[in-house]
């Protein structure tokens, strides 16, 4: 999925996409190790997808937390 598509998802849907991508990555790694799949590039693509989703989840969690400097002023 592209970043623009991922940004439109809710955090709950992002968590689901993350689990799906991680499961798929584990499966592809297994198939590459056992010789059933020779497509090593697919691992890189899946790792990138996982990193994108984790980044978006971190961004969304930071938006919900007030900054420390704002708390002191209140």
C-alpha cells in the first residue's frame, strides 16, 4: 500500500495491516529459506511496508500526546 492510502486508515486498521504484513513477511522468509521461493526482493518490499506502517502509527500516537512545553504553560 502507498503512504497516501495508509494515512487514510484508522489506527485500528493500521494495526490490522501491520499484522497482515508481518505474517506475510514471515511466510516469505520461510519460503526463501526452504528454497520454495527465489524472490528475495519481496522481503525488502514487505520490510519497507512494515516500517511505513510503524512510522504512521508512531506519528498518530505522537499527535495525541500534548507536548511537554505546552503542559508547563497551562
